[in-house]
């Protein structure tokens, strides 16, 4: 079975997380800049005079699709590399994926998911 | 007197410096609005250069500096710059008359551009064009004549108020008109609930830096000669800006962290405050003027914004209205004939009456600017509408008024 991992992390942690994921053999991912907030709620920024509140903060969302049995290992890696211990470290969602199709070749399923030498092919 | 090439050169350069201040102001303001309104905000300053340059040549200069009519307005003798040529200007006998008129044109341009900070993000562009022409003609030109024109009721031939480079003519008129217009147009949609964060603080820093540099022409050029007085004006200008920037940094630090947006705002407020006194006060006088200007504007913004009293969007009233008023009054305190033999002494130099001259002139200009602007804005609102529709405001003025996007 195939799963999608959607990890929302701090902007400044992207490089650490990316390096840690590469370390365990994750080749394919996509990353987007998003804005949002969780329990942290937002922050106060210094304005011209006094402060003003910003409730949507810039965050990074990483999407990874991989096989079931690699999910826990990946979650552990993301958590370890994205952690500061402060509020605002982020959240990870896991979804089931129905099908994977590679555009260039039309391959489906496990074949479409794997890259040579990546975590799923090991 | 003869044309002096040194004086002429300096005022030519100063004219260019002051012209640069208007697009610089566009960047200063443009950085502080939301992303969807940055082009609109830049354009409000830029189009003013085009608009008022034409108005000034056609009739604005004549209304300001033409032969006096009752102390209130200039006559029509210089319509279309007729009779304004290479001969020495009466008012500045060592430079060509046309250069004096061109230098003054740059002041007439930047003043209505200052007001735009009050109504950004919601102004109807077509109405803005009409408003700016009316404002320049009904407020700037008369007040300029009162203070600087031959026979004007507030200047050397009248009340005797001092205004070296435009504390009353430029900053008080613009600042109090901004307040009146903000009250007439009403707040931006969501004001008080939503956060209107700045979209590009680096643009604001760039704008402030260019304003600071341009101000050397604004105040230094107002000596109308390349002499010791021009040097004094340049040094007082720089000193007041620096002091106000430092004090603003401290005030901001006390509230949170030392905000960059705050520091550059402080410097601009210092520049505003020293404008009327630049050629009458000493560098140390300017230091005090700048240092005290910062808390006045800082706490005014905090009070106005904190209570959502009026959506005076980019704090034109707090920075230019109050900064200009403080500067005009402070000139009545710190002016000294040791700096400018052609000036007068202020209260701290044994002449308390000058303070009251400054107070009287400021009061008249405040009432006139505020009142006329409010009436003009209300009339324009009834005739053609001063703000865009709710949908246009939500979409942003770049798209709805100009069919353009700043970034794609």
C-alpha cells in the first residue's frame, strides 16, 4: 500500500529536514510555501509605533509519497530534524494514496513510485 | 544684482534633489500598503509630478508668486511662465527667475503627494486627479503666497512668521489636509479588525533614504544661494533627522524590538520638524527639535491607531501635521540671528513674540487647510464619489483602477 506524508514544518528547518530525509533514502518530494497557524496562534511584530499581531505565519509544507512500511521511519526522521521543542514546530498528516502514475512512462503503482536506489526500492 | 553661477548651480541641483523626493515618497508609502495596492500607491505620487508640473507652469506659479492681491493670492502676471525668464529673480537676486520658479515647482509637487498616505488603498483615481488639482490651486498656491509670496499676510511682509523651507506651507497643509480627507473618505474595509501589514519594508527604507538625501536640496536649496546659510541648513537637517531616528529607535525598543520601519519613520519625522527652522536654528537647536519630534509623532500614531479613531492610513497627520506644527513652533523658540542675520530671534533668544507669530500663522494655516480640504472632499464625494466600490477595494486598486499587477 502507498501513503502520502504531508509535513508542515518551520521555514528555517527545511534544509535540516531535507538533508535528514535524503540520508534515509528519500529521493522524491515536493515543497510549498504556505501560511497558517496552529495552537501557537500567531506572533506580534514591531510596527511603526508599538506592535501589531500577525496570525498567519509562513510555514513549509513537504509532500512525500511512499510505501506503507517506510512511513514510521520517515515520521521519526522528520520529527527529529524539525524539532526545536517550542510551539510552532508543525504537524504531520498521513493519507492513503489510491494510485500513482508516472507521466513520462505511464507506469503505475509500485513501479511508478520507486526511484532507483531510493527507500522504496531497498 | 548679478546672476551668480555658484548659486545657480546649487539651486539647479537642489531642484533635481527635491524632484527625486516625490518618487522616493512613493516608495516610502508603497512599502507600507498591502501587496494589491502598491502600484496604485506608487502612482499616486508619480502622477502628481505630471499633474502639478503642468498646473504650476500654467497658473500655479502665478497664483503663488505673482504680484500681490490683498496679501491673499498672487496675480495673473506670470501665467504660462510669461515674464519668467533668465533675468535675476526679485525674490532671489543671484539666480534666474525661471530657476526660482522651477525650484518652487518641486515643492508644489511633493506637498499634495504627501497627502496621498491618508487615502491609499481606497481612493477613486479619477476623483483623486480632480482633488489634487483643486487642492494645489485652492490650498497650496494661496498658503504659499501667504508665507513666501511678495506681500503675503503671514510672511515677512505680514505677520512675520518664519518658515525656511515649508513647515507651514508644505507639512502643516499636507498633514492637516490628510486628516480632513481621512475623515471624509472613511476607514479602509476591515479597519480595526484585520491587520494591514506592510508588504515591502525594504521599499520604505529605500524611500526614506532617498527622502533624506533629497531633503538636503529641500532645506539647503531654500537658502536660494550656495552659501553658509545653505550649509547650516544642510547640517541642521541631517542632525534633526539623525536625532529623531535614534529617539524613535529607543521608543520602539521600549515597546517591542527596535523596528526598522520605526527608525526610518523617525528620521523622516526629524526632517519634517527641522524644515521650517533649518536656516534659522543652530545644529544643537536642530538636535533638540529632532529629538522631541520623535515622541510627539510616535505617541500620536500609537494613540490614533490604538483607539482606531480615524484610518489616517500612513500617518500623514501624525508625521507631517504634528511634526510640521512642532517644527513651526520650535522655530519660534530656537531661531537665532547668530545663525541667520536676516532672520529673527526666538523665545529662547529673548524674543517671545516670535513664538506667538509662529503659533498664529500655524493656527490659520491649520484651520484653512483642514476646512477647505474637508469641504472639497465632501463635495467631490457627492459629485463623483471619492472611494472605489467595496469589491474594487477588496480586489485591490492595482487591478481595479489600473488593470495591472505589481508581481506576477
